[in-house]
C-alpha cells in the first residue's frame, strides 16, 4: 500500500511540474492582430516564449494600456527579461494591438 501511495505522489509531482505547452505564433495567432510588421511579429514571438512559460497567452486588447503600463515592468523582471530591445518589441506588439480587430464573415 505504501508503494502505491509513494508512486502516486511521484506521478502527480512529475505531471504538476512538467513544462506547460505554449501556443505558437503561426498564422492562426497573427491573423487576429491589426499591426503585424516584423517588429510586432518579433514581439509576439517573444511574448509567446517568455510570458506563456508561466501563464496563458494574454490578448492585448483585453486590457487597457494603463494596465499594460503597470504589468509589463513587473513581468519583465519575473521573466528575467533584461534586454531592452526585446522588451520594446513586446511592448510594440501589445500597444499596436490594443483595439479589438474587426472580423468579417
């Protein structure tokens, strides 16, 4: 009985600590955004790489600019993202996609 309990704890620990899968920045993701030049695409890729390692992808237009202004510096520190060029690329992607895109069907 103790072996099964120990084995269960080990399995639960492994599953809980495994790296979560992250969304890619493929066509299905970028189609939702209005500004997707090279800098914005790079920012999206960096956001996908750094931000989604801890939480799900946050759609830029779901939060106001003021919220992003407060959150981004904190998140850069948590992600240990010290490169200001990369920080600016993420900010560029977010700030240029604060409006919900208009979809036509």
